């Protein structure tokens, strides 16, 4: 009897392993391993998850990486970890809190002072908070709108002239497939209206990821004559600390386990498409598109360029980005 159960368990484990390997083959990997020596990258949220793995991959390729992190001790720990794996690359930890417009301005000023060139900006950092938390940024913005979208909007605008001067350069904006559940409601950008629907995972998060795509579309349009390419990236469902603020019971984790075994990517696997868009030479003539699994992603949602323009203009007013960049 025990022997039969052992055969059954082993068979199931082998089947799950085989199915996962099949799925992994569809996720894609960045195949470019060329040296990035002399190229300067900025990665937000670089001390954990996909950001951390992106920094590791860039360091292996001898890049200079500015690690934009809220927690400097965590950033230093990551550098120590990377140095046990590779001596390559130059790593500069710098403090950035995307929930604070003043922190963003201070960070950008320091970067512009230290680095005469910036070749790639990877807007990776993100936050996910349950709606019941009613969380806001230091400046009073709904946390998802403020951090995931508005903070990166301001940061990019503060650095865009240096990116133009350093061309060919790139901006990579991490979004999510959940953008397809998002809406841009200009009367509710800051979550003023009470949420009445339960159909979406988290409206604030979904909306912020859709805003990122509209941001990328408008930015690509504005940068088309400056050799600054813009890519929006869905990294896939990856195991990171994004959902650390969501409390679940053990029962939920048990139910989730089969899904995780088949669909959940490692943070390194989740970093591959962003890395691909940041360094792959064959994408030099592409801009303003969404990528997933290291290839173009055909989104079911249609994007209105008028919405992209209006969102840009509203965001400029909310962050005073135009005046600050002068």
C-alpha cells in the first residue's frame, strides 16, 4: 500500500515538474549577454524581487547601476549578496522614496550631479496594498496611483533631458497584465469614489498599471525624434514581496499551491522581459509597445491617445513636473 502511494506521489510530482518546464519554455529569457561596460542604468525598487534580479543580471554584464531604494540597508545587503556572485559592474545605492515627491526631486538632483550620462531608466518599483488600508503617499495621493504611476512619472520627467543627451537611451516601465482590468477615470484618479465592484483584484493597483501604459504611450510619442525608446513590460506572475501586505489564511495558501507550482515565476524569471527591453539591440527601432515573455504582447484593451495626453497633462499639474524640470 505504501509503495503504491509512493509511486502515485512521485508520478504526480514528475507530471507537475514536466508541465512547469513546458510553461517555463514559453516565458522567454533575455539572450543578450554582451558587455554593458560604460552604460549607466537606474533601477527603482532595486533591493528586492524583480528589481534585485535585474540589478544582478546587469552587474554580470559589467553595467553601472544606480540602485534606487527606499531602504538603504537593504540595498547594501543586496550589493553584498551580488558581490558573492560576481565582481563585475559598478553598483551605487541611492535613497529614493517614490511615495514622496520631495524625495524624488532630491534623488534626481543627486543623480544628475553625479552621472553625466544615463542610458536606461527602469521604472520597476511597485506597491500593492489592500483597499481597506486606505493608504496614501506623503503628498496625499492614493498609494497605488502615487507610487506605481505618479512617482515614476515625475522621476522620468526630471531625468528625461539627461536621457536625451545620452541617446540612444531607453525607458522601461513595468506594468502588469492586470492593466486590462483597469480604468482611467479622471474624476477618481485619487480613489475619491467608493469602490462598489468586487470583480477586480484591486482597482487601485489595476488602474495604476493601466496609467503606466498610457504614460509609456505618450512618452514614446514625445521622444520619437530624440532616440529615446520606451517599452512597457508585463513581467508575468512572479514570486516577489509585492503582496506582503495581504494577509491570507493557511487554507488560501494550500488552495494556491497548485497554481503557484504551474504558473508562479521566480523573481529572476520575472526580470527577463524587462532586461530584454533594456538591453536587446534588435529592439532599437521599436518604441511605445507592451512586451511580455520577451516578445510583443497583444493586449485586449484599446488605448485612446487622447486619454494618454490628458493623463499626462493632469500628472504634470499634480507633480509640477514641467516647472521642476526647467
